């Protein structure tokens, strides 16, 4: 019997059930909990990244899909490994396919990260994750207003 199976057998005898934190140094867990996810530097990085990505979508990328995309928000994830970019469609009338937009954004992720690295002075720029926020269309707001009078 190898060591991992011996440890598992002993651990089952010592506790009722094994959790995800079992076998992890408590100091590592404490350090992870001490991090402030909404620090000033994280907010600053998110704001500068949003401006940079918006400018690149508007001017440098020639694909017409990027002309119809607006960057709503960028946030640094809690573990500071990812920069989550929320995208939506500019109201142009044509519906964009979420899957195609996210694939094209992933294709230019390296270019966007290098542009963000040039724009901000950071030791390391987090990886980008894109999320799509669908557009909520107003359905006859003027008609509802007239009917309520």
C-alpha cells in the first residue's frame, strides 16, 4: 500500500469526513484570506484596462464584430490571477452571437494583454477572461406609459 492510501486511511479514522482544506498548511489558507480583493491598485488596474481595451476595440482591430462591442466593466478576480472583462453589444440592430464574440476575444487575448502591459506599469498583467452580458431591450416603454394614463 502506498503512502497516499495510508494517509487516506488514517485521515478517515481521525475525522468524520475529509474536506477540501484537509492536508493544506493553515498558513497558506490564512494568507489567502488576508488578501483584499477590492484594493485600490486592483481597482486602478481594472479602470486602466477597461480604457485600453475600449480604445483597441474602437480603433486598432479591423474585424467588424469588435466595432459593435462595448466594454462595460473590468474587475480583478479575488485571487488576482484573472482580469474579468464584461462585454455587451452596442445597440446597432444586428444581434451578435455570444459564442463567436467570445471566441474572437480569446483569439486576440495576447494582443490585448500586451497592450494593457504597455499602458500600465505592473510587474505582471493578469490573464483575461471574457464574459458576455446580453442587452436588455425595452419593450414599448412609451406604450406602457400611455396605457397607464
